[in-house]
């Protein structure tokens, strides 16, 4: 329900983004987070979004608390 309200805001609730705003879904990871559990949560969120059958302007933001490998610099 929160995801639906955040992405669609069907009741025009001021606690959620308006139709013209980009939405951000934040996923926070830290050293205690099991990466496969995080993957399962992400897949569940994506499935829920797909069930909404609506194209909305949103992005995922991952807050890395030191568990993701650093990119290799060339």
C-alpha cells in the first residue's frame, strides 16, 4: 500500500510525491545485510511495481554502507 501511494499517489496525499515529481526508492545496505536477502527484497519490490501496471518516473537509490565492491579504476 505504501509503495502504491508513493508511486501513484491516487488520493493526491501531500505526504507522497505529486504526479510531476520523480520518486526515489531507497534501499539501504550495511555489513549486517545478507546480500541474497537484499536481492529477494528487491525482486519483490520490482514485482509489486509491475503489478501496478503504471509507468511512473522513479529511480532506485542504493545506500552503500561498505558492502558493495568498489569499482575498478582503469
